[in-house]
């Protein structure tokens, strides 16, 4: 099992906000919403666009380029099943 890695403090991200974090060569998007703090792959799976820069609405984030929507809690793509 891998070791825990500190990505920052909760004070770094306001509720309803996101932050991009680089770790071991990977880009991660850290989201802080009412339901908790969640980490997703940092780039939209369709285009190499930073999801942390997307529009957050409740438990969903919308890719800023093609408007693909993702569930922040599960990571599931909600708008395009091919992604």
C-alpha cells in the first residue's frame, strides 16, 4: 500500500473551490465542497484541460473547454459516456 502524501492544507482551498497539485509527475485536481475534499485526475479525459479551472456546481465540475461534466465525488463523467 502506498504512503500518504500531503497535498496542502484545507485553508488552501475555500469550500466550493479547487486547486491544482502536481505529485510524482501527475496533475491532480483537489476539490473542496460541502460533502468533503476529493481528488480527481487533473485533466479532462477528452482534452488536456485543467479540471480545477472548471465551473463547480454542487457536486459537479464542468470542463472549461468542452463543457463535459464530472461528478466530483465519484469521478464519473456525466455528460459523455465515451470519456
